[in-house]
């Protein structure tokens, strides 16, 4: 019985070995068949097709090895090399289009078009030591040639640079100018002068690193304590009333001068008319002679004799009649 069981086990092992051998034969056959198919396939391809496949494979490898960066219109890319002897900011920037960059390099995109940036609650002090706050905005653009210098200075993107360093520059410039001005000046005619001086300071500081500052402006009004606002409003109202009175006084003076001028003109015109009339009468009196009087009488006589006559004159002299009576 023991021998029979051993014989069965040997048979089983032998059969398993035979199955494994057959499996290996099948696998080898399939591999050889596949290789033959591949060889036949390659042999059937033309040189041009093989070259196309090879180039495609190389292109796929490049895509895997290199990162694709797309630079849009109005942008440039700053490349930072992180490997090798030439580590640091590369002088040549990326232009508009698709760019392939090695994985050991980083790209920072910077806009070259006009940008607008605002900050809330910028605090500063006036000449009186009064704390004022306001929302400030700037409009600026970057010079493409100087963007590598800007990045080398701060090592950050444009958003981080603007929110941190440029904001500090703006706040410092505002404090410098505001410390020499009174709070009422900020509400009056010197408000434009305030922002003009702030802009000049910022231009001197930011121009060398490629910032072209176009405008500095306020959003809304300056925020000061309510008691100061009320006092400023009362002062403004008083100034406006005084100006109104001065305007009324000037109008009254102008009206009085106008009336005086009118009266003087009327008097002069009357004097001139009287002088002209007197001169005319004088000339007329000098020109009267007895012959001229008789001529004028005859020119106006209608040929009818007077109803009463004294024998000498055609017209009765009433004074002579009174004397006769």
C-alpha cells in the first residue's frame, strides 16, 4: 500500500512538471510569434514612417521631461534656474507663446499692461498730529526690460510685491507729505497738491526698478474723527458765507458805480446838449437883422391884412393902445 501511494505522488509530480514545461513552451512560442510579428511589421514600414515614429517618441519624452509654460499677450516670463553653476534669474525672459522649460527651472509671470491696485485703511498723521485714514489706489505699469531687476530685488511675484513692498512705499510717501500739511488742507484746494507730491516721491523711488506710476488717488474721503469733521464743516460754511457777503458787497459796489457812471453820463449829456443849444441861440441871435426879420415875416404872411391897424403898422401894438387909454 505504501508503494502504491508513493507511485501516485510521483505520477502527480511528473504530470505537474509536464504541465509546466508545456506552459513554458506555449509562452516561448507566443513570444517568438510576437517578435516575429513585430519584426515583420517593422520590416514592412518605410524609412519615412519609422522616422516619424522616432520623432514622435522623442517629442513625447521631451514633454515628459520639460514643463510647458504659456505666456499670454501682455505678459513676460521670468525664468529662475535652480540647478547647476548658472543658478539664479536668467537674463532672457520668456515671450508670448508656448515655452518648454526644464523641470529644474521655475517661471514667474509678470504683466506689462496697465494695472490698478487699491489698499484699504492707510493711516497717516497730519501736521497737527491728527491721525487720518483713507483708501488709496494707484495705477501703474511695468517696464518689460526692467522686470528681471524687479524680480531679482524682491524674489516674489507682482501681487506679493505690490501688496507688501509697494504698499509700504505708498504709506511712507503719504506720511512724509501729510506731516507738513494741516488736516483742513486735505479738504481744501491743497488736496490735489497733496497727491501730486506723493506721486513725485513714489516716482523717484520706483522708477529705477521698472515701475511706471501713472496716478495716485483716494477712494471716497479722508476718514477723521467726527468732531473734526463737524469743525471743518462749520469753518467751510463760515468761509462760504464770508465769500458770499464779499460777493454781495462787490455786486453792490459795482451797482453803485454803475449808477454813478449812468448819472454822470446823463449829466454830461445834458450839459453838452445845453451848451450846444446856447451856442446855437447865440449864433442865431447874431445872425438876426431887421431885413431878415421882415423877410421871415413876409415868408409866413398869408396876405390877409390885420383887423386893426394904426395907420403906421399893420399890426396893432397893444402896449400903445394901453398908453392911449
